[in-house]
C-alpha cells in the first residue's frame, strides 16, 4: 500500500495531464508546460488546477497531447494559442474547447473491388486416400 503522501486524488477542480512522452516532447510539450502554468497564474485559477507532466498518452501522431479531468477530455495537436484558449475556456470557464478535442480517425474503408478471402485450415492438411 502506498503512503498517504502518494495519494491519487487532488483537492483542485481540474487535474491536467500534459504528455512528456518522446513524441510530445519533441513537438514542444515542455515549452507548453510553461505557457500553461503562466496562463493559469494570469487567470488566477492556480488553486483550481493541478498540472502533472505525464508519460505517453498513446496519441503520438497527434502530439502534443493533454488530458483534462474530470471527464477525461483529450486534447491534441496543441500549440501555445491552443493551451491559452483551453486554460481560459475550459479550466477557467468550464467550456470544453471542441476544436482541439481528440477524435480517433475513422477505420480504414475497404478498397472497392477488393476480394475477401477466408482461411480454411483444412485446405492445407493432407487428404486421406
């Protein structure tokens, strides 16, 4: 059991996970952390928001990535302007910034005319004669 100092809860309104995985870091998440912290301070909401740099969020193709809890709102393709807007609209006013919400890409559409094959393992077994 973890000591109480390692509690997984927070007394703030929002918990923000900013990805510091390798792709997000390469895409600028470390600089965005400073932008986020400055904007939170400027808005006067530091007592309502806990920001935690985290490991990979598994959305590397859409880096940098950030999650806002509660609600597990996933934001992607972030830049400094997006961070400021999310801080102002979501963290200060409670309005999700739909423009940056992650939406998984649709599944691949089969190519027209593509044949569907089924595998029959019996086709590879020797026949009894």
